[in-house]
């Protein structure tokens, strides 16, 4: 008889676990479908050829007459942006026109209206600056979309893992409670051996769920990124397939106004990412076997931590590209501002 109670209790616990497992599988299937849709919803933004067919970056030849002329009129940050936007020839022409038209005025005469040639050059410069603004905005939008996509997918994976752990915790508590209540009822009926066996079954159930929770791997999702903005920063090709020419030129130019050996934005970003990936790998190996993720490839199986790290790297790149607007503003201010000893040209 005691054996009957023990077997019945064990079957009851097993049935409950099977029902819980079936329910979890159904819920997990729905969550998996939602995650698949999110992981495959790639950002359809082409930021590589927005204005490349209109102008190309033009470097300023060191020691040339043009460099001497422009460095007497513009600061280093403005000139760096001018090279990225391809404005060097136009700025040289504009600066010479400013000097010619200013020197042609008799002493004491008010400034005359700008010439048609001067206005035409200023208009071409304005057009290219507007295209540059569009290029920067498009690249920032691509990175913002990629960051939000990775962050949202990581949030869904984390929620899925939390739900799974919560269910296993509730299941363990339920099994323990059922075992205690059943054993107490058996003890009331003087069936102590059956009660002991029920205690053993409850302990095994709780322990099994605990071991299962410890051995669970974090959920992963096939996260693809065929157009990977991180790849170009990591591999540093001569021409980018992800960014407009002016953005790529700017990211690879040595920074101005820094102490020590000038480094480019792309070099600094790669160095930061190497540190982030190394720290992440060490942390994961300390807990369990490390799963390598192709952050700079076509994609792969990501867990929530890897997606969060990817979102961090993309966010850093987005910040650097948005900072280009600051240098663009400096360039525009210096174009419309007069040279020392000159009146403003409108």
C-alpha cells in the first residue's frame, strides 16, 4: 500500500512536470517566432552612395600654395571637414575672390555687393554642404536603426530567459509544497514510509529542476547583418561599402587638435572594440565555454549579452558620425565669417 501511494505521488509529479513542459514549449515556440521576425527585420537604408556621384573628398597637398592660402583663412577642423566634403578647390577660389574684391575697393568706400562669380561659388559650396548634411544624417539613421534592432532583440531574449527561470523556480516551489502537503497527509494516516518516499520524490524533483536551471544555456537567436557597418571599421578597406565617401574619408583622417601622435576615429574605435570583445570573452569563459560571435561578419547565433555588446559598438560609431555635424558647423561659420580686416560677405 505504501508503495502504491509513493508511485501515485511520483506519477502525479511527473504528470505535472510534463504538462508544464508542454506549456513552456508552446509559449517558447511563439516567443521564438517573434524573435525570428525581429532578428530578420534588417535596416533597409543605403548610406553608401548618397552624394558620391556629385563630389569626392579632396585632400589638401601639404606645403602647396593652396594650403598656405587656406590655413591663413580657416582653422584645422574646418579644413579637415572641407577636405571630406570635397570643398578645397571651391574654398581656394572663394578665398581668392574675397581677397581680389576687397583689395579693389578704394579706401574709405563701403563694401560693394558681391560679384556674380562670388555668389555662384558660395551657392555651389552651400549645395555641397547640404549634401554632406544628408550623408551624415543617412549614416546616423542606419546606425541608429541597427542599435535599436540589436537592443530590442537583446531585451526580448533577456525576457525570454527570465520567464524560463521564473517558471522553473515556481515549478520547484510547487513540487516542494505538494511533496510536503502529501507527506503530511500520509503521516496523519500513519503511513510514514510512504511519506518518507514522497519527501524523497519531492527533493529529487526540486534538485532536478535546480540542476536543469544551472545547466541551461542562454537563449540565442540567428541574428543576420549582411550590411554590417562594423565590418568596415574593423577591416579598414580603402573604399567603404557601407558609408558615403565623405563619411569614410573623415573617419580615417588623423584627428586634429590632439596631443601625441594623431590617430583616426576608425583606429580609436577598433582599439575600443578589441578591449570590449576581450573583456566579454574573458567573462564568458569564466562562467562556461565561450561561444564566439561574428560581430564583424554576416551574422550568427547571438545571445542577449552579445547583442548588447554589438549595440554598444554600433552606438559608439553613431556618436562619432553625429559629431561630424559639429565640424560641419565650424566650417560653415568660418565660411560666412570675415577674415581679419574684412567686412562680412553676405
